[in-house]
C-alpha cells in the first residue's frame, strides 16, 4: 500500500502522457488526459505565487511534527520515479496543529528543481523562484488509503520547503545528496538509513509559513491539499544542487536517448479568490526574497566549472 500511495502521488501509476519537457504531455497539456488538471475547469490549482496580499491569521502557530526529531528504525528508500526523486519514509511520523483539521501521517517527500540556468521551485515568492522546492506529503489519518483521501477536500497536507543554493555544504542534506548517484536513472532505488526528518526543515523558523487550499502539482491534480509553505528556505551547496540538475535522468538506464530530468515544476496558477493566510509569526515576505535573483546568478556562475561548460 505504501508503494501504491507513493506511485500515485508522484503520477507514476497515472503517468500516461505526463511529462515536463514535451508540449504534447507537459503541464499545459495535462488536462487533456486528467480533467482535474485543466486550469479552466477547476479553481483550486497549485502551485501559486505568494505575494504581499496575505491575510494574517493569529491562530496559525507552529505545527506539531510528531516523530520528526527521532531516528526511526528500519530503512527508508530513495526512488527515481522519472518525474522526481522520492524518499519513502515509512511509519512513525505525523503532522497536526497549526490549523490543520486532524492528524496527518507522513508518507514521503520529493523534490522539484530547475536546471543550470533556471530556478525550479513550484511556488514563488513575489514572483521570484527558488532553485528547488521540497514537498513532504502527509495523508489524513482517518483515511485508510489514498483513494479515500482524494475524496476529502482536506485529505492531504503537504509541507513545502524552498531550497536555496550557497557555497556551504549542508551536512543534514548529505544522506540524500550522497545517494543520488545510485538513483540516476528512472526506476532505480537506494536504501537510506533513516535520520531525523526535522533536519530537512528550517528549524529556527518553523512558525513562519503560509497556508492555502490547493491541489496536487502532478496528475491527477486532485484539489484536496492543505498547503503549508515555509517562508524561510533551507540551504544546500553548489555540489549538492549539481547532483540533481546534472545527475538525475527521466529515462531508464538502457534507453538509447537519455534525457536529463530538469525543470520538473508546474506553472503558477491564479488564486481565483482563495484566501492565502500568513501564520502568526510570518514576516509577510519581508527580506525573504529580495536577493534571490542575485543568489541564483551566483549559483549559475559557480556551477559552470562543475559542469565543464
């Protein structure tokens, strides 16, 4: 069941005509095969741009991240699904509080990224895009499976974390970045020793986030997600970022035409009157994105020698 859940969330079991780099099956064409993805037929799409027109909600405190500070037993699994790299985390963690209508069990996390020359976060801050974005996917505990959760308008809670790139190595990110060469091609997997998942979050800024009701950002684009997008990014190094943009393929190892996986993000959608809330301690984007373009330019300049361009 866990594998089925992860496959469905990442679009694998529904992946006919689903891609990012071909106009016949890119995000603008998803609605041809997945009606809920059509931008004119539904009004609660994700991702969105987070601008300064936010409503402060004093009741939105820090989420309760039960089990996130512990090191679970057993093994996790890193998977190249062809559309993202997914970390299946097993049991033992759950999310509640912070305005969520119940308890949500954590099932996986995955990544969206750009390329050497483009940023690839799905959400944007004042129309500025970060190099990467991580999504931690949680399913409401009252549902026995994903099929049931997709019938509930608040069946899923996803934590969105922006990822910026600097010159400093992030040791907390090392368990993932060091395993990426083992999942370079679609379908490859790599066992991962569990670690405290809190290590991947902006630990000093967990009370600063934005909340809105939206959708999955991959087919079937079900509009059943309560989004929590953290205001402050985490940082990884140039080398760690390079392992995504230069080392992950959307194709299998034995295919003749190899295709690098990059720019695996959906385009921005209108809010259509939805209220986007800022948590009690959010700073409403103050100083959060003003230097993003400059930093990404530095990212490109420092990545070029790594890529022998």
